[in-house]
C-alpha cells in the first residue's frame, strides 16, 4: 500500500474527494457502499477511486467499498461522534505521561528537557479531553442501550458492562489526581511555568466536571437496572397468570376472585357519562366555537337527505370529439444531436419536427434541452447571434 508523500497531498486528496468521503461516512452504519455508487460520485473516473484504495483511505471488498478504520476513527474522533469507549487510551496516556516525567527529571541537557516538557504539556491537554469524551460516549451508550435494546437479558448485561467501564474511568480520574497531587510533586515544583500552571488548572476543572458527570451516570445506570428488574418481574408474573388461564386453573390455583372483589380501582368500573350543560356566558364567547365544532364532528345524524336527480344530458354533449396534440420528444432530439456533431442551436433550428414550430418555440426547445441534459453537453466560451438572439455554442461531449 502506497502512502501520501506529504501533508499537502493528503489534504488535497481529502478536499477533492470530499463528496464521496462525506457520503460514505454518513452511511457507515447502514451498509457497505457500492462501487457503482462511488463511481457516480467521482464522475465515472475509476482512477480516483483506485488512488484512494492505493493510499489506504478506503478498502475494496468485492463490489463494495468502505472507509478504512484509521480514517474512520479519525473522522469520528474529530467530529466527536465516536460511540466506542476507549479506556485503554486513558491508561496509555497516563503511562506515557509518567515515562516522560521520569525522562525530564533524569535529563541534563536543557534542550532535550524542553522537548520532554513540551510533550508533557501536550499529554496533559489531551488527558482531560479524552476523559470528558469517554464520559459523553458512556452516557450516550447508557441511554441508547436502555431505550433501543429489545432483549431484557442483553440490555441488563450491557448496562452492567457499561457500569464496569464507569468504575474504570473513575479509577483513572483518581490516578490522574494522585499524579498531580502526590506522585509527581517534584516535577511540578521544578518545571512549573505560566503555561504549565494554566494547563494544570484547566485539567483540574475538567476532572471536577468528569467527577460530577460520573455521579450522574451512576445514578442513571442504577435507575435503569431497577426499571429492568421491575419490568422483568412484571413480565414473568404475567406469563405465569397467562399459563394458568390457558390451563383453566387460574381460579382454583390463585385468589384472583378475592382480589378482584376487594380491589376498588376505577379501571374495573364501568365508565359513567354525565350530561354537561354549557352556560350562556360560555356560548356567547369566542372559545365556544371550537368546542361546538368538535362536538359536531362526533355527532352522527340519522336524517336521510334525498338528493334530487339531475335532468338528462342533451344528446349533443355525448358526441365524441377527438383533439390531437403533437408533443416534441426531447429525448429523440437529444439522441439526434449527440450523433450529429453540430452545435445545439443550429441543430434545433434544422431538426425535422412532426409539426411546424415558430422561431420562439425552437428557442424554447433549445433551453429545455440545456436544462434537462446539462451534464451531457459541453458548453464552450464562444457565442453567436441569430435573429437578434445571442446564444452560446453547445457541443455534445
């Protein structure tokens, strides 16, 4: 697999194929992208698709295309639409930070110490953003799992797995705080400058926000698990009652008669209807008009209205009259123009139509062809004039 020569070539390629890459990214969850669809997006130029395949931007699988995982993860992370909770990234970033702090403390060269310090600052900046992004993904996954997963057992297992990931993120937050407050106090005293102070302050603010979000996520998981347990218990009980009812033993094996006799819920009572007389003050107000219209829509009248029969039509109106209208087949005109090699305006003027057309009607046909088949014509920069009408020279591709 070839790689991009430089950053300019990469950005130029992404900009040129932005329509295709945007379409494939939007449909990344529905289905793999057909090769024929991609060919239409690049105006039929297969070399552009082959260039993306050779550079590893997209992968080919038979007659299907899909974005490469590297670019897919890059787009999802930059646009913050990633649904994967990458806890290992936090752990590796903490270890990476710890290693470079040790390198800084052991290094004697001021130049190399400055390079290590710049790397440490960059890692501290990323640490808060990565943790916040994982918490956002965690809360989104918790909500989607509870609302969209139809299987109770799978839903419960997923929520328990997400709760474990929540514990892991909480432990990572504590590790970062220990790193700032206890484990690397020597480094932060020695290498402290204005920029590092701002970075640490921002990181502490982000960690505090993460801690509050983790408390909300924990409450949400507990609430959802309790609801699942309650729903599962109700469903199981309903299934048992249904089984007893199907076996015709529900009255003998349960106390359903006694429960129904003592239960006074309104759901078991017949619905009562009470006549309501509207006051004259309400009827004289503007609000009563909508109420009257709603009642009138529900009212069913038993009165049958006899519709008078219309008189017979005169014989003259029943006589058949045929009117023939000749229409121009623009598709046939287009095919003839593509095969002619002439410019479009002169071809339209000389085309043998089924009926005689005026000059204005021929100009209308010229404009309709350009509007319908714009992508199949070649527009030049030359112009010409005929009958005081200026037109551009249009040739077939």
